[in-house]
């Protein structure tokens, strides 16, 4: 199959800057790609790299796109190096035949993000009221003893039907991690995400072995290659996967099915175009029951780029409310 190919660059200010391991992040840049097949059918995809997270750089992906001109063949697509996870995700999703239809009866809970520190307790009632069933709290920001006290207040305020996961974003040193994991051993947490830095491979494996709390890898797994390495090391915990970074969805699905990996899907701060493709696939592939890491609220402050508000449950209706052409047409 040969395609007509086009791409457009986007640059969108974030409604509120995000704190990352590499400082404040103020705007999201990426590319939308468009494929038209020989019968005239059109599909759109999104390239949304997170360079500081270890993906390809946007400029590299753009150079490949420019090199193709306005034609693209299957052979050229197949020749893209595996490390271009974002570009490969986008092109596979843009193939006009690719779009999965999300089943109308499928719904998945969305994890609501709670702010760091005591502010989590103030944010909680409104989110419970809104119907959220799963929560994620950022830790490793304040002092260990302060956060442990807040944790107990949070657990005390959460009804039994809800679940709480923690995310340390790799912030803990060994001592802090051990203190936390010992403290949480008998507390009802869903899991703790990235307790220590990705470079601490042996420590991560040791902590998973020594404590009963389930651990999840996020910063440690930029793409599928890293996830496979962790499996080869014997990792039995959760993998947080950002599908927008991980290559074609079909490849990701094949890996999860064959390895039976325990996964959580999460946003890479892509626009509604990429997110709709991912959520449609998640709803139809049924690879996890874990709450989705897409409770990120309004990122761009724009209905076109954010899509409809994300509530406590996501279903096909959210995906169907996003019109990829509208995003494409919003760019010059
Ligand atoms: Mg995380």
C-alpha cells in the first residue's frame, strides 16, 4: 500500500506549567500526521515525544517526515528504526484501516491525580463527590514523616470501594524507600510507582523482593524495549505504559498478551487526537482492569485540543466526541 503523506507541527502552551525532572515544562510540541490511502480514505495520527523521558527527539522525527515528501510506502514505514516509538505509534494509528471501534459497553475508571502534600486532603472531597474510584498521590516531595502522616489521613478519608496508588517519581533514596515500603506493608495501596530512580536497577529489584507492596515502573520504561529488559530481569510488578511513546498499538498489545504483563496505561500529555486513538484501543483490547492514568484534567485549556472533560469513567463516548479533522484543520 502507498499513501499520500502530510504532517503539521503544533506548539501549544500548557494551561499550567508541569514540573518534570528537567524543570518546568510550559508548552507541548508535536506533529500531526495524515495518511490517505489509494481508495481516498484518510487517517490521522500524532507524534508527541517526551525527550526528557528518553524518547526520540521531535526534530529527528520531523526530519524523517520531511524526507518522505508527500508519499509514503509500507516499506519506508517498516524501515523506521525501532527507537522512534512516537513516530511509529503515529503512523500505525494514521493508517486508514487502523481505527478500532470502541465497544459501547466498555468503561474503565480513571485515576484522579491528587496534589502533593496536605493539599491532597483538601482536593479529595470534590473528587469523591464527582465519583472517582481511583486516586494517585504524588509523594517524595516533602519530608518522609510528614507524608506518612498525611497518607494515614488520606487512607482514613477514602471509602473502602476506592483505591489509592502513590507515585514517588524516583525521588526516594534507599533509606526513604525502605521506610516507606515497611510502613505501607500492611496498608491497602494499589501500588507505589517508581520509588527510586531508574538507574537504581538492583535497588528496585531488591525492594520488590523484600517488601509486600506492589511496585510499578514508570520512568524506568520509556518504551517496549525497556519493558522487555525488565521482564528478563524477573520484574513481577506493574508496568506504567504511555502508549503514545511505545510504537504501534498492535505491537504493544502483542507484547502484553504474550508476556501477560500487568500494565497501567497513562498519558504522555498528548492532544485529544492521540488520546482518542489510545483510549479506543484500550477499550476494545481489554488488557487491564486497572484505572487509567488519564486523569490529567485540562492540559491546554482548549476544548479542541483537550477533548471533552475526563470524568471518573471513560467510555467510547469520549472517543467519539473527538473529531481528528477538527484538530488537523485548527493548524496552518
Ligand atoms: Mg509516574
